[in-house]
């Protein structure tokens, strides 16, 4: 029996308040929430920030940070007796090698490196304008108008899957159930990606207004903002913007609307929409089988719209300037795009261009390469690697799919001639193994096999150890439940395809 008032959904929050998994905490949380102790232990061990509360300073070992010397940084910290732990990508690839101090959220730029946020140019999304005129226009014109305009804009989700937004909105609206939710996915964690962080910090009112537009159109009474645990300042920025909007009366006509801010606790997989819902419900963040899709059965089993930060931030501009305008900005596909670029580039940062910019154009905006281009990862770790010869391929959903890659979260990482592609593939393999939720065997075991095989090959340079990889990668792609396991072999597979000589295989004639 749970004590009166206690809720399963509170488990993660209560664990966090009590300082994570420390002696005696499981029992205290059990008494407070009534959830069985074994269950609470299981939940706590799933999330890095809860399971290792005394991990000290976190050192990012994402690909950009690896190439920028995170191992040297770690050695240096340890030589000075500073407690430090490696973590998966911190979403600060523009400050590589990045550190995060959970006590102060201090990002400590390394000597000789400067943050390049001033190089960012969110022009198409407009300067921050806290007027909320788009929300007022939608309330006047009605929700049918809004959905039509969204369809006209042809905007597709910016979180990775590129699914048409209007289909999801129509899906929620078509449900008879009137308890409906809007969830903002601000759990950004794909290595190479840091655009959502910048939007939350620099354009919070666009996101607040976009969420209010979504809630009004879908007749939802609750908005959940799920922010990655390491993004404390971004969350504060959103809370400050919401308070200001309320003070000014910008949200006055949405009296019944409730806003909830929820912190992530250090689990990349919770960016996957159904894993995020599990986390919101206080459970281990394990992706659900789909169907049913969240529009039908989402948070608490009710119709739920889950949308990425960038997708939501585009809404006010779509309303203000029209769906046709938004559509016309893109080249082959609709709209603008925030591209992140890091690695061996002069000015790492977030740049907005038309959807369909090529890497050549993006590099031009970012000051060019440091060294000469050897390879790039166009859309986060899940997109694998492409060789320099693909520099003029449009960075959009369909063009990259044709290349056997993906735009994903548009986290572009560029590698110069000094990069070792076996090391680069290993860095991504470590990431996927660490972040697999472990619920399905092809992913749990496959990610481990890939990492171990690459380590063996690096020490032995024996091509024989690579011989059994093909069926493992095939099984992961075919039989994993979610996108993590389905894509985890792309970095290795593509590195072997485009750089066979580095894997001891003769290049095709
Ligand atoms: C392993 C994995 C991680 C993901 N991480 C994120 C994320 O951090 N942020 C995000 O918006 N979408 C992420 N997604 C995509 C979401 O599942 C979902 O498609 C998205 O939030 C929907 O919003 P959109 O349509 O606006 O893109 C991830 C997907 C997978 C498979
Ligand atoms: S593919 Fe991997 S991350 Fe996704 S559900 Fe299966 S084990 Fe979990």
C-alpha cells in the first residue's frame, strides 16, 4: 500500500532530493512513497546521476571531447586528487573537452579554447521577442486553423526521427479521451548535439509560447518540460521566462494550464520518447514497444504529444509568418535547421541555415576546418561516418538517408587527417554500450561485443577478430526494440565501409 498522497511518479524526485543512492535512502523513499524497496533500488541504479551521487566532476568522453583530449584532462584531474568520473556526452561539444561539476554546473573551458556561442546566429527563428502575439493569433483563429498551418509548413520533428508534426497533432486531436498531455523533450544527449541547450538558454520565450500554442490546439491542460539533468541553467532560463510571461499576463487566457518542470537524471535513453514517458512515471527509462504510439497512449496511458525543443521553437514563427513562408526556407525539405558543429573546426557552435545546407556551407559559416577534412558524422553518433567526398551532400533527412546515414539530431562532428577511424568507432561503441538500457538482448549483448572487438583489434591489429561482426550487427539492426540498438553499429559499419585500410581490409579497386 502506498501512503496517502504518495505517488509512483514521485520516486525519482524523492530519490534526488535525498541525494541519490546513499546508505539508507532506498528505505526512506520506500516509506515515503510506498513503492517496494527493490523497485526503488532498480530505478535508482538505472540513472547515472542517482546511482553515483559522489562521482565528483564529470568528464565528457563523447567523440569531440575524446579528440580534444579528455583522457589527458582526466589524468590531470586525478593527478591533483580531484574526484572525477567519465560520462557520456555532456552536450557541450563546443567546449571540448568539457567538464561538468554537479555542485555548480561549472563548465570549465580548457586553456586556449573559448566558447563560441557568439558565433551562433538564430536569425530565421527571429530574435527573442516576448510578445506572445502568435499565441494570441492562434487563440483568435482557432485550433483547426493552427493544424492546417502546421500542415502547410510541412515541418518535421527536429529531435531525430523527422516525423511530420501535423500528423502527431491530428493523432492527439482525434482521440475521444480528453485528458491529454504535451511533453517537451529537452533531454538532448546525442553525442555532437547541443542546439536544444542553446534554444532553452537564448530563446526560452519561443519555447514557452510554442508549448502554449500546442496545449491550446490540442486542448491539453498539462505541459511537462523534461530537461536533461545536467542542463540546470537551461531549466532556470525556462522557469524565469515562464514567470515573466505570467507576470505580464501573456498566458492569461490559459488559466487552467498547468506547467511541470521535471529533471532528467543522467540516462541518454530517456531522450527516446517512450523511455522519457517511463521516466516521467517514475520508472526505469526503458523504451516501450510501439504501437500503441504516445499520441494514443502516452503519459499515464493518455493521448500525449511529445515534441523536440527545436520543433516547438519554430511554432511562433510559423504562425507569425505563415506555413508557406516556413516551407519555402528549406531547399528540398521544409524550414530552417539548427546545425551543431564540433570536432576539428575553427568555430564550433550552433548555426542556423536552410534545411539542406551542405557540410561545405556549414564549415564556411563555422570558420573552416582545422586541418583537412577526412570524415564526418552528420547527425550524432547514431548517423555513423561519411568520408570527405560527401561534403556536398545536403544535410537533410532524405539525402542523408540515401547515403545510408541520417540527419538525426544534426549534431555534426568533423574529423581531420589526424583522426584514427578505429578509435573514432570505438568512442561511439563505448557510448552505446554505456547507454543501452539493457532490456533487449541484441542491443545489450551486441553493443558489448562491438566495443570488445574494437578494443581487441586495437591492441592486436589481428583482422581475424573482426570476422564475426557482420551477423552481430545484422541482429542488432533487425531485432532491437528502439533506435539506440538499431543504429549502434552504424559508426563501426560505416568506418569499415569507407576506411577499410584502417581495419586491415584492402580498399575496393
Ligand atoms: C535513442 C534515442 C534517443 C533520442 N533522444 C532524443 C533527444 O534527446 N531529444 C529529442 O527531442 N528526441 C530524441 N529522440 C527522438 C524521440 O524519440 C522523438 O522522436 C522526439 O522527441 C519527437 O519529437 P520531434 O517529432 O519534435 O522530433 C531519441 C530517439 C532515440 C531512439
Ligand atoms: S534497443 Fe537497446 S536501448 Fe533500445 S530498448 Fe533495446 S536494450 Fe534498450
